[in-house]
């Protein structure tokens, strides 16, 4: 893998603005970075498809999945003082939201800076200080002094997306990636890198990637991608919450720098155990570090995909990310590299009889 090219891919796809339902900028990056890897197409939801160059048809179809949206916000109203009332898109914890910069798209399509604000502690009553954080008590301040200025000068309108204002950073000496939207832009990068690794390989399967929209608001895009691709088997890349900074060692199952994580279960899918063990065993056979977990919550695009097309074996290849569903994520480049190695090895090993055995 070309490290410089890979880092630039991650930088561009992470920095792209892509609130749920507004993923257009992400798709532009993927089309540019994936040029030459196959044929791109889109549907009306703005799901992006990439059919691998070399697909022949009449062979089992492997779907590679990742989602293009990020946890984000939407403008709901403009207050008389020019601040913006907003709603959340995706699973935010209210305590993590205030005192951060955001980008607000205006009516001209430009993203302008803002700050998520709440009442200063100097003006809070004792009961307000002790109350849990609530989005209804927060606003986005873009610097306007009236509703008229916000609407007429800043060109603010309701229904527009808002995303965290974070720039990607790569700390090479420590193998660390820091940025926004690693859930699941790292997965998007992993798909393109897997497609690049498979370039020119003689496979026994056809491969189509589905870059799905609106995962953070109910895995909506994957319902459409799976019915369009009609896979026989799938690999779902996901930026998954790392648990190595707050759990006891014996319960840590998703640590950074220890390889991708394959989950046996989450809130909406019991992973096909035969396929799961096949991938885990292949990783260990090839010396690729891989983790496994048993989860009681959360879900991925694996949920709709595994129930599609009369039932599809799916594994979720998680890329561990610390502080997921906040403005900032922290991950290891080595985990993405190893996920690509493992996914590529799985695809290269698949054939019709193996898939049927799952």
C-alpha cells in the first residue's frame, strides 16, 4: 500500500462534509479517489456503487459496504437574536456537543463557521448547573446579531446540514489518525484500498461496493444497496467504538493498534457463525492481527444486508475508533491496513462452494 496516497485518501474523505442525507461531497471524493477501479453509479438516495473492473457476471456477488454519512445536526429554526436552533442527526450524547466548532451550510451551498453554545455558567441558577445537558438548551452561534442578519446576510435557512468543524491530522511517529467522521469514512477508505489491492487479481467472485447513505439515522441506505446489488455474501466495514480506555483488560475487545474487530453479535444481527469463524481463522492463518467481540448494543449496515436477498452471510469488519460519535475520533493506520489485508484475502479465497457452506 502506498502510504502517502492512503493518507491523502483518508484526509479528503474525513474532511468532507457529509451529514446524513447530505453526503454529496463525500461521493465526489470517492469518485475521484476511486478512478480506474471500476464503474461508478448512483441511485436517487445518493448511494454510490462501484462495480469492480473484472466482474464477469454469473458468479457469486460479494458486497463491500461502508456508509458515507456522519453524526451531525440540522438547522431547525432561527431565533430573534440570530442564533440557530438545531436537531441532532445520529446518536449524540448531549454532554459531548457544546463548546465545539461546526460548519453550517447556507442557502448558497457554502459552509460557514459556528460554535455550539449554551448559557454561560455565570448566569446559571444552581438547578441549571446541576441539570443534565440538553440539546434544547443549546444553540449554534454564527456571529449574527439578529434573525434578519442571519437570514439575509449569512443566508441561513432551515433544513440545512451542520457538521463538526475538524481538520484531519496524521501523527506518523505514533501511527495515529485524528479527525472527524471516522465512522465510517475509514470504512470508505478501506473499500477503495481493498478494490485497489484486488486490481488485476483472478477471482472466482464478482465484487461490488455499496457506499451507503443515512446509516446513522437507521441504516436506511443499505436497505437499497443490498436490494440493488443482491449479494450472495458481504463484508461490512464500520468505524466501531474502541473500548480500550475505560474497560478492564479482560473485557477489552476493540483496542486500537490490535487489528480489525469482528463482532459475533450486536443489537440487530447475530453474525453467521460459520462465516465469522472462517474469517477469524483465515486472519490467524495469515498472521493478520484480528479481534473479536460480543456486543449487547449498537448496529451496522449488516442488519439490513444480512436479511436481504433470501438471507446473506455478513461479517462486520470494525475499525476501532476512540471517542466515536463525538467531534473527534482517534484511530490507528495499522488497523485500517490490516482490515484491507484481511478483506482482500477473504475475497480472494471465496468461491461458490465455500459461500454455500456458510
